[in-house]
């Protein structure tokens, strides 16, 4: 085994600053070294302390840069890579007119493998080192993504989408097939290397009660797998769910009665959740994936992060792109749009809060914060290096920045893929700028 090291400014978090003093949460070093060995971080801290212990370990130095935990995208649809920026409709029409066409192509393993390669390469260009991914109903589309991730030793969480109603017949399975195919994929991929399986009923409108029952039984059999779905994204969708499930108290209850809300469960959007539903999320430990670029693009609304971050009934939040309804692979751009959504709710939060959400916060939402999302010895060596002067206007603006908070705010507002100087996955450089 060989050690390698990188040097630059470093930012990481230990606790949630929405609930604790920032001074207890944040760790910042203006000149740090991070030492990696066998895919793990073995040392991280002030360069002055670590340098004398390094011997002949090679150190790659990044100037005008900040080393952060690799970004985690907690809700993303890789099959929609080919249809990002599909013009002009809200959720239900957009699904029918674009998504359910594109996803049919994933019956072809070759096509799936091609898209998986483009998708993961683009994530690395954006400093994304881990993600929670929707595939399609075709098991071969799940294999394609896990196989591509395994080539890079990437921590990826993914699952076969289950749907047995309200979609074209080519995209429907059945309750039994959803159960059998998901179970076979769990046995093949769950905890295989850094892979984790995610039980993935798409959302209430596309699964019959029989399928929800089957998926709930599977989730019970495999209590340590993640569950993912969509909830309360669009007001017309919420009304449709009410019609489809008249016996459920609300959208959240329609999932909860099948045991699909639990510690390791993450639901995309949650914009229009009621106080009752937020209480259920808090009690069960299920998380919300905040997808601001998607919420703006489809006209879905603005999630109020601070409302979820209520100490009396805290709800975990992960940041997510939700491509291809989301419009950028960049988590910096996702933070930018999340800030604007917060402004629309009259409830903004600082850049430090935003960087927490994008790193440790998302890892906590996925219950993976013992492995990823912070820079500390023992954590997996997934890192992103942000060049703080990546464009002429950012370079110029940075001359007037007076604090770390301001530097980070400039980055999350103005920077994008051009700011990623390097990306490390399991201790290996998987992307370097130019
Ligand atoms: N709800 C159900 N499926 C989807 C999807 O693919 N994208 C988004 N944004 N919402 C959904
Ligand atoms: Fe989604």
C-alpha cells in the first residue's frame, strides 16, 4: 500500500450548524494536508503538523483552492442524462412526454452502459464522488450503472425503478416482478464493494397497492437497504395521489402504511408536505432530498429548508440534482439555486450552512456519515478540490472577499464545473482540470 497526500485549504463539518453553534460544527484549515492510503483518509489537518510526519510521501499542492469532502448527489436519474433541458411542461406531462420515452431505451444494456459512462464521467467533472441513483425498470440498466461505478471504486447507491401502472406498457413490471428482480439485484450488488442497493418504487401514481405491498415486504426483509421515492413534488401530483389513495391521510401516509418510511429512506422534493407529514418524517427518520434546480425547472415550488430544520421535529435533508428535471450536474450550482429557493421562502441561510448541507448533511440524510461526507482519519478518501479563481469574474470578485463565508458564498453562487480542480474517489484522482 502507498500513501499519497494533497495540500491546500480544507473545509469539513462535524455537526449540523442548523442545530449547533457554527464553532462546534465547522473545521477549517487555511493550509492543510490530507493523507490517503488504501482508499481511506489516514491523516487530515494543519500542514505544519502533518508535514514533518510524512517522510517521502508525495504531496500534491493546490494553490488558491479549497479541499472539501466529495459532493454527494442524493437523488438523480441517470437514464435522464440524454434528456436534460426538455422544454415546457410540469411534472406529469414532462414524465409522459419525455421521461417515459427516454427510459424505454434502457432495455438495451449497451445503451445503458454508454449513458452510465457519460453520467459518471460528468459527475467526476463536477466533484461528485457518490450518488443515490434511479435506474429504470430494466435490471440490465441497474447492472450497467453498478458496473461503471465499480470500475472507479465509486460509492454508488442505486436501484431498479418499480412501476406497474400509469406508464407505457413497455415500462411496466408487476408486483411480483418488482419483488423478484429487486431481490436478485440486492443479492448481486448490495454491499458488493462500495455499491449499495436502493429499493426504488418510482412514486405512488406508478405503483399499484399490490406492488407497494410487495416492495414493503422486500424492504422489511432487507432492513439495511436504502429506500427511495418521490413525495409531494407538484400540487397536481399531490391531488392525484389523494384520488388514487382516498383511504390514506395524505401522500406521506400512502408510503408509511407499507413501512416505506424509515431511517434509511430518502424521498425526493417534499415541497408541499404538511406539518403532520413533516412530523412523520421526523419520527421515522426518513429524509428529504432537496432538488432545487429541478423544482425551479418544472415549476414545482421552493422547499423551505429552515422549516424542515426545526429542532422540535428535525427532518434530515440531502442536496440533490434530480437530473434530468434538474438542470446541472454541479452541486455548486445546486447550492446556488437552493439559496434562491430559501430566499423565496424568506428563510435564507449562510454559505457555511450550504456547504454543510452539500457534504456531511447529505451523508447524514443517507445514513452514510460514518463513511463519507467529511474529511477525517478513517473516512473514505472521496474529495473535491475547488479552484477559488476559476473564471475571470470570480477571480476579480474574490479580491473583495473579506471572510471565509464570503469566499464560499461567491463560489456557490458563481462557480460551476469549471471550478473543480480535481476529484478523488477512494484515494485515486479520477478527474483533474485541463
Ligand atoms: N416523479 C416521479 N418520477 C419522477 C422523475 O423522474 N423526475 C421527477 N422530477 N419527479 C418524478
Ligand atoms: Fe426525481
